[in-house]
């Protein structure tokens, strides 16, 4: 795991917002994707029924996870797949490394897998002298830049074509100043072609694992997962245990929801089913817990495990759109990441549930109806009770509670505040006031609402008696 110092969301967001033009572009681009999602969803008459059905299927899975895991393992093994179990990120990484060591492999091709990002697999394998090439175009771009993905579906959404051109010129030797997307894509394709042809081991993520059949499904738009898996001698698939669904027929629900929610497409270009290894080849699947059992046991937060990683909550979130994915210092950013991350480490991720307006837009677009904004609010309560909020904020909130609980103190505080803002504005309008950093302070009111109400009520009564 990376040992870099964690930069709090507010600090990282402040840095991101210094480039106003890029922030506006980032905001508009993601809202464009959100609008595509809306148009695609509105084309299906039973969209809300699909969402409810998917939510109930996932609820059933989480309520019977032991049985479905046992069923999936038995059927997968019957199909010839080697099944591994990992309690945490460390075990997951060790298992993957052991498979590579067994085959004396020093290079591996990998398609998109947010679980491996969560487990910091690339860094772990690099320390063991193993080169990992990410074959998803967006992942490949950020890997060349030595950056983590900023979005679970659109890993390089924070970059413009000019940024990609500079990166490819530096690392791939492409023509300097050529920003043509087709040219850049072709250049990446030629660079990756040899990678696909020479790697003995390919790793993929898993979108859905079917307990009934022991198969798993990988959804991509580029076909990179298929090319990597089909050309390699060994295919490793890594999944969190929440990826299970009971039956193959349930794919008809989830595949219709996934791409529409993610990018507005009717379906991903490739929805590839892997059921058994080809003759003379190996197929492994690593089923990972890494805190999921703990989350499953938290009644208020267990529904977060319904997530199908579509990214819809990120595309609609006003905070994510204007702060960027890297501000969340976590593998999964945005609203869903903010309710998953504290479960892994409350202290390190205590800032994330507060990076939200609680507007509820994330909940409205979630294809499996996770109550995201409600869980954000509940995580705030848990974090405060557990003492994971800054001491300054804790003292401020306790002081405010005392003031608001006493009408006399409240009135005195209000009069004092108005006096200070009017006569000594520098005590309020300074860099220590975080609200003033981004806003112009309003005009000082002449009186409180209570004083105004009393005066106007009295005047109304006097007029009524005339």
C-alpha cells in the first residue's frame, strides 16, 4: 500500500479548483454523461421496475451470501476454475503473486479492475520485480503518468486530449502537438498490441459472477479484457464477494442497467462470459473480502455492497464534478467511495462523508437504489461519535450546540455577531474563515428575525385595532 501522506479532500479540491477553466470543463463533461444516462433511461418504460428488481436481487444476495458463495465455488470448480479466497488486500496480492511465481512470469497484462486498485496490486507486484501493463485505454494513460484513476468507469476523465498527447509524446514517441483522438488511440493500440501477444498471464476484473453456473462476466467497451484473456495461458479474475448474482437470467436485469447508468449506452460493447479454461490453459478466480464482511454487518451501511460500479453517482454529484476524483484519496471516489472508504479505515477517510451537499442526486440515479446520501449523513454521525473529526470542528459544534440551546445566549451572540461584522469586519472577513475564502459575506442585517417578527407583529396588531 502506498505510504504517501493523505491530503484531505478540502485541500485537494482547493488545489484542483485553481484551474477554473479545467474545473468548468470537468463539470460540464461529466454532466454531459449524466444527461446521456437520463435519455437512455427514459427510453425504457419499466426503468424504475428494473432498478427495484436489481435492488431486490442484490438484497437477496447479501442476505444469503454464504450459500451463494458456496454454490459459486462448487460450480466454478466443477467447470475447472481454480478458486482462491482472500481475507484482505495482503492475501489477495500474495495469491496473485504466487500464481505468477509458479509460472515464472515477470510481466502481466491487466484490464480494468477497481478491486486491484483497492488492493494496490500494481505497486505490490512492482516491488516484486513484476511489470504490470494496464490495457484499458484510460488506465493505460494514467499509468504512464503514474497517476491513479480518477473515475471508476472513465479513469482519465480529468485529462484533456492535449494532456494525453503530451503523455504519449513523452512515453510512446508520438508526434508532438498532435491532439487528434483517433491518432492517439491508434498509437496506444500499436503500443499495446505487443503486450497482448507476449504476456503469458492476463488479469481481469469481474462485473458479475453467477452462482448458478460458476461463470463470471466481464463488461468492456474496448475488448481489451477479451484479448488479454484469450491470448494468455493463464487468466486470473479478481472480485469482491458482492459481485455475485444468483442466476444467469438475472444478467438480463443488470446488463440493461449497467451501461445505461454508466455512459448512456444500451449495453457495453463486449459482455464476455468466462465459464471454464480452454484446453491446456488455467483459469483462476480470487474472491476477496477486504472489509466487506464488516460492512455487511453494519445495518445502516450494508446496502452499499449492492454497488455495481457504474459511476452514475459520480457523474451527477456536484461536489465530485467540481473537485475531481483524485481529491478523494481512495480507489473509489465520489459518493459511493465516500460510504465505502470509512469502512476500510475510519481515521484515514473521515473527511470523505463530509464532501457532499446531501442533495440526494446520487441516490436518485443509482441503478440498484442504494440510499447513498442517507448513508453519507449516517457516516458523519458515526465518525463524530468515534472521535474522527478535527478537534477544532468538534469544539465549534459543541459551542454552537450550547448557543442554540439557550435563547438568551443565542440573542446575545446574534447581537454581538452583527456588531462585529458591521464595525470590525476584519475579524470575520479573513483567511481563517473558510466560508470567506470562496464567498462574499452578505450585508449585515439591521436586526434578527425574532426582532423583525416581534416588531411587525406588533405593528400588524396596532393597525388591526385602528
